[in-house]
C-alpha cells in the first residue's frame, strides 16, 4: 500500500493453535484433514512473504499477527517470529489480550524490532508512525478517540437494539451468585469447581439424558449475579458456539481424560474438568 512516497507491505499470520481450537474448520465430517497451517514452517513462510514484498518494491514490511507473545505447544509466538526473521519492521500482535505499546525483539540481523499489542475489548487503538526511516508504535486509549461517523453510529444502534431484544429475555431467577471465582474473587474455574460449573454440567447431563456431564473451565467465561437471569447472562457465561455431544466412553478413557485435564494443577488450565454425576479426587 502506498503512503506518500513510501510503499508498505502487510503480512498476515495466524496462530497454529487454530488447528486445535477451531478444528471444525480444518477437518471434514469424516475426520479427514482439509487444511494445514504448516506449524513447523510458520516463521519460514512469513520470511518468504517478507522477502517477496521487498523484492516487489516494499520500503517497509509490517506483520499483522494473531500469535500472542507467550510460548505455546506449537512453538510459534510473536516474539519468536521477530527473532527468527529479517526484513520485518514491526509486528502488530493479538491473541493473548495483553497490552504493551512496544517490546523490542532483536532479529536475525541484530536489529531491534517493535512488537505491539492493543489488549482486548477495544480499550486501545494501536498507532504506528514511520518517521525518518524509523518505526514507532504507541497505544491510544479508546476514550480519547475523536473520530465519529453518523452512519456507523446508526448501524451500531440498530444492531444493539436487535441484540437487546433477544438478550433481555428473562429465563429464571437465582437467589445467589453463580460464579467462576473463589471466595476472595480470584478466578477458580480453571483449577477448581464452582457452583456455576456444577449447574452447567448438571444442565448438559440432563439435556441429553447422560450418566455423566462434563465441561471445561475455560469455557465458563463470566459469573452471573444473583437475581433475574436473562438469555444475555447465559450467552455472556457461555459465549462459544459449542455443541453438547452425547457419547460412550470406557472407564479407562474417562480416567485418562481426567488425568490429562488435571495434570497441570495447581496451575490454571482451560481444560480443567467440571463434572456432574461423578466424583473425583486429584492427587497432585
């Protein structure tokens, strides 16, 4: 893309974790793999894209990444990408919801490359400035935004009205909070049971008439306050378009699953199991 006299190329890269988190997109109904993100070649492919952009006349190469800066099982993250490549001028990152205006990572040529992440829920806007041959990144709080659009505002108002019509529907009432936290207010669902997890798994088990109900703590996103519970409260707690599935498993398969999902205790893990219709004791 042309900015004044300068040509800037953008290279997009998504986390290989999508192969697991969004597996339905990569496999057909019979389990045959349709697509592959080539995890081991991620850095190499980004390098090839950057080299191609330079060859075609780009003065700057900016990577738009959905990788996160945390080390993962895939071995692919934004810091590692910046360190394993050359010819990239900045990495604008996302995925882990962390907020940092700039972290300098030394690339293969010994040059410091800025990596920036705006956080989550539009708390900030990312700003990148190229001046005197150098790249600067900063964050601008969304509250300081001065740009408005009547068309966008009207569209948003219409969409919000439609959403509110659905989410304001009252479902039931609870005399106490259904929580993802412990008594001190610290998140618990990824390392221990809560009444919200118990209720959700009870509901799943009853819905499909199973002997055991299971759900992962990472899928329980928000608590529900005491009082009237609306459809919107449920969506806020269970925002993902997951399916409730009834299946048969042997006792050994269930044991193996439970051991896997509790193996990192006391460290938080999104796959910590909340259960219904069974009891378990973890010897950590």
